């Protein structure tokens, strides 16, 4: 695959990069380079236009006010929706996940429009925050192993008919809507509440995005020793936690 190239776009690291979500960009870049791919990574700040020619777009989490600012600027800048129309892959986490939906509750307690790239909408939960480690079994069509991650959110995300759950939780809150679901996906657009960063805990997710971007069914093997050690430790620790 040495003749192949990949353009990776990290959206608004100045607003949306909590709980180490920047690590997702680092892991995707690393996993691609391990396969001999030429990677061009573009970090797009909130005062810059979102390019439309990327292959994979990553969006992280953020606090309530930065989330509102990010949503406002992404609505004004049509780059991300246009990229999706061009077939780009999008993977979003927490606040970024909510922004991809139809609407969420902003820091002013108001309903804030999202981008509508996923058929989901988010409200604010009235109970305790969902905080802690998560284990979830992914949609079988994605051919992924058990997902492990960390969540910290008050949001409750409801899924419409235009998406499927990314996974179903066996530990943790997930979407918080009482259905046991975690995240959502449609075609090449994905959303999750999992931090960790999620790619470091689940390198198979990074590999999935790369395969989708290259339109291939498999990638050459790459070393996962470090990731496997982290996954084993976090899965074992979470499994021991009381329900």
C-alpha cells in the first residue's frame, strides 16, 4: 500500500479535544503509517475553513460553551457536510457526536441546531451524570471486537430510524436513553460517547476507518502489542466493577 495516501482532518482541536481525544488522530495516523500509507494530517482550528477533500474527519469532545461555538461555526462552514456528500468518513466523540445530530441543549439551556449528519437528537438528563468506564458490544456488521472507553456526560441521545446503534453497553450508560445503546452510525458517519481516547483502546476502530477510506476489505497486519495490553487491563478492570 506504499503508493496509497490518506488525508486525515482533525476538526477544531482548539475547542473540541477533551479527555485526550486528540489521541484519536495520532492513532489513526500511526495505524495508517504502519501499513505504508502516506498520511497528510490537517488540524483545522475554529477560525479556519473545513476542507472538503479529506478522507477521514475526526471530532472530539468539549465543554458546553466550546461545543456551542463549534456548532455555530460548523453550521456557517459547509465544509463537513460537503465532505460527507463526497463520501468522506467522519468519527465524532461526545460533544462532537451531539453536534452531528439534529439538535442538542447548549450551555444557555437552549436547543442548539446540529448538522443533521446523523439522525439523532440530544437532551439533558435529569439524573446523575454518566461517568466511568464503558464496555459495549458493537454492531455485528462492523466486525469489531468489544469496545472499551470512558464516558463523562449529562446528555441523553435519542436515535431515529435513519441510524443504527454503534454498540450495546454491557457496562456503563452509553446514550443514556434507557435502551442500552451506545453511539450511532450511518454509512460512513459515526458517533460515540467513548473517550479514552477511544482509538487507543480500540485500534480496530481506527483500522475500520482506514479500510472504509481506502474501500478495501482488509489491511496488512500491524503490531497491536501496546494496544492489547491497554485493552486487556481496562476490560478486566471494568468487568470487576459492581453493576
